[in-house]
């Protein structure tokens, strides 16, 4: 006697899965194909479970062959199901083997052997037997459990081996899924008459759906695929080495957002997405973020024509909520021949470059070729070096001496951050400070620099120097914890605050109120402030005067401009600053003539390659301390 209480609700739930799977656009990737097969096979198992169990109970009324065929179909799908789960697990672990590889043969062997026994049962009665007395288990019935435990053990083995590839959440999901199946089989072995194993399979499906198939992750509200979807899709395409990407970015996206308003722009993006999807239904289409899009096709795809066509559409406005949006797009392409990069690198560089070209003033409707092998390799290397330095606290600090203009003696120094690339090459701040500011790493990086400076000067005789300049980024200035962290670091190394001069640029004056408060606090604790790169931007003198600076550093551009074409502007400025009690440093001094001129107009300190380039701390100690 079989109990069907669990099977009918299970079928209904499966149909819901199927509906949602088919109604949403799905990426053509292996993971989704496997999931679809899982749902389908699960449905078939349920169907034949009901049919065969009924036939087994009513065998007298049915021809023997029919009962046998129904049982056979049930066992066939029953075995296929566990193989599919195993493959799904392998795929999540990025270990799915090539179809013609020996690994594939090995993995499938147990499945095929079991299926062979099932199919032969019609004549041999190996797994089951139907005769005048109905259904009996055959001598090889337990092969279905052997098959299950074989794949389950393999799954756990691979999960263990590849655990580092997965996030904690994904680990829990995939382990959970397999544990649920294990419980299901134990229950089935104990109570075979309850058709309850299917419920466990359903639970496992649910875990998979939520963790790995969630449409909210892979689609956007604009109707395109999302950024994580692009990563996944490219992972398979990169493996096959056959793809071409056409990316495009809305020119000056953030300005456009300000002009048209957020709502209108969102509407605009929705219109662009639906236009592309309708015009190129066979090409997976992705919206990354901030006005950046990507279409992916095969290597032979004619991107030039595609770019021209899409560009032509941008010559007409996008009409959203009674507003006409006039948008411009810049295009770039990238292909699988670009080099041996992995999917992460491809996606990352694509996103970075798209974002970048959208902001830059690239003219015309040209199609930029993304040469990954050089430019972006560098960008990726920088990002890697930055992550590493921040994680391990291994940023390098160089010191550049600052000279007293009158005596020519070293009087101070500026601390400048450096990173080390893969081969130990130096990476300069202009390459990584911007990135560190964007992702917030600048906070930890800045603290590291200060800490290294303090440690160095607490271990060596610093009497030679009056102060050391440390650069502060605008992001650090906005950080409310800055004061306590900096005071902490100094007291840990017993460095008196007046020894540290913090250099900030005009870019820090985003929020004047916060900055004033921050500066006053730190001033009260003894730190000094120097305005860096004076003359490189539009200076708001009245604002500057109200901030508690003790010194000004003239940018090398303004220094050079003056020396090339001397006029009274700079000398007057210097005089005014000095009258207000500010010290003046001239940066970028490369020749004696410039040094003399700067001294003559009243600069107190000089810094530049003429005296020394920034050098590693040890070298600085040997030379100057
Ligand atoms: P900055 O603060 O204006 O630093 C001066 C830059 O000019 C340094 O470049 C220095 O090597 C360079 N320099 C010095 N003398 C000469 C010269 O005679 N000729 C020329 N052509 N260049 C000279 P560097 O080290 O590449 O730093 C660039 C910028 O990166 C710095 O400009 C500073 O704004 C930023 N930076 C460096 N280290 C840090 C840091 O630890 N934290 C933060 N937030 N920013 C940093
Ligand atoms: Mg500086
Ligand atoms: Mg400077």
C-alpha cells in the first residue's frame, strides 16, 4: 500500500517553479540548462512514481508489460535525477568536465551501469520483477542506493576540494542541498511505502532556486540581464574562447542624470534596454550600472555594424514621460582574441573602461578597441596590488626631502605612498589613489602610511627634521573617525602631533562645515595643515582664509608657469600668504634657476628632483638622518 499524500502538492509546486523559470528571460548558460532539466526530470519522476505505484497496487487489472514499463520509466528518471544533481554541484564548483573527457566517462559510468540493470530488468528481473503476483524487488534492487551514495560522496568530495571557490553562503547552500537529499534517501530506506523522497528533492530544488537561480540577481528592473549575469555568462564564453563584446556607455551619465532627473533617466535606460532587446533578440544584453551596457555575441559578430546601427538610434531622442532625452553613447569592443584573461578580469576591465570612456570626452561615433592585454592588465594589476597592500599592510612609504630655501639644509620631508606590482615593480599614487578613494580603501591605506611614518621616526633620530608631511585624501577628511584614529596612532609611537603636517588639496572642500570641524579638532590636538597643490585648481581665497592652515604648497605647474613667463602675480600671492603667517613651499623644483627664483620671491621651503626624488625610508635614513 503506497501513500500519495506528498506527491500531488509536490507536482503543483514544481509547476510553479516551471512557470517562473520559463516566464523570466534566462541566460543561455549550462547552469540554467541543468536547472531546467532538474525540474523537468523531477516532474517525470513524480508522474511515474504515481503511475507505477498505482500499477503495482492494481497489477491484476493491467497487462504485465504495462506495469513493467511504468516501473522502468520510474527507475530510469529516478537515477537520472541524482546524476543531474551531481552535475549541478560540479557546475557550481566550476568543475564541470568536458563532455568527451575521461572524467565525464568515469562520472557517468555508475549511472549507465545502473540504467543498464534497470532496462534489462524487463527480461532479467535484476532490479525489479513483475509477474502474476505483482511487483517484486530484484536481487540488484539496491543499485539505486549504490548509485545515489556514489554521486553524493563524489559531491561532498568535490565540495570539500573546491570549497575556497565559493562564498560562505554558496557553500552552505550547496552542502545543504546535498544533505537534504541524504536525509531523503534515509527516510525512503526506512519507509519505502511513503512516497516522500520527492519532497526532499523539492526542498533541494528550492535551495538551488533561491541561492543560484534567483531571477532578482540575474535580471535588472530595466528588463536586461544584470552585471552578475554578465560575469557568469562570460565565464562560459571565455572558457570556449569564442566571444565578442560590444559595450556602450552613455556619455556624461551623471551630468545627464542631473539635467533630466533620476526618474526620467531610469525611464530612458528602460527604453534603451527594450529597444536593444527587441532589435537584437538573439544577443544576450546586459545593463552594468551608471549608464553602461553590453551585448555579447560570437567572435564573428560584426560589431562595427552593430555599433553604427545603435549609434544611429541615439541620434533620435528617447521619449520618456513627456520628456525627450537626448543621449549620446560611446562604444567599445572587446574580443576573445584579446589575450588569456579570465572572466573576472574581462568583466572588470570592461566595466572600468566603459565607465571611464563615458566620462571622458571621446569625440565622434568611433568604436574603441579595448586592448586588454596592455592597458587593462595594468589596471587589474594595480587593483590587485592595492587589495594586497591594504589586506597585508604592505604599502611602501617613500620620503622626499624638503629643503630650507635659505640654508639649503633638509628641514622636513613628504611621505609618498607606493605599491609593489607582481614583479616587484613600483606603482605610483596617480595609478591607485583614485581607485582607493572610489572603493573606500583609502581610509586604511592612509592610516597605514601614517603608521609607517610614525614607526620609522620613533625608531630613528628625527631631530634633524622639523616635520614630516603626510597626504590626506578628501575621503579621509570626511571620515568622522579620522581624529581619534590619527591621535591613537601618534600616541602609540610617541610621535608629537606637531611633527606631522597634513597635506590636503582644495578637492577636500566638498563639505566645508565638516572639513572646518575636522581641521579645528586636529589643530587643537597639535596637528598642522598644509594646503597642497595650490594653483592647480580654482582657488576660493575667502574660504581658504577661514581654514586653519599653517602653510601653502605651490603646485609645480604654477611654479613652472611663473619661471617661464615671470609676472607679479605669484610674488604678490606669496607676499600676501606670508603676511598672513603662512609658510610657503614650492614643489617640483628641478633646476637651480627655478630654485633661485622661488627663493627670491619669498618661498620658505623647496621640494623637487633637484634635491632628491622620493626615496625608500632606509635610503632616506642613510642620507639625511
Ligand atoms: P603631491 O602630494 O603633490 O606630491 C608631490 C608629487 O610630485 C609626488 O608624486 C612627487 O614624487 C612628485 N614630485 C616631487 N618633486 C618633483 C619634481 O621635481 N618633478 C616632478 N615632475 N615631480 C615631482 P607622487 O609620489 O607620484 O604622488 C602623486 C600624488 O599622489 C601626490 O601629490 C599626492 O596627492 C598623492 N599621494 C601620494 N601619497 C599619498 C598618500 O599616502 N595618501 C594620499 N591620500 N595621497 C597620496
Ligand atoms: Mg602632497
Ligand atoms: Mg603637491
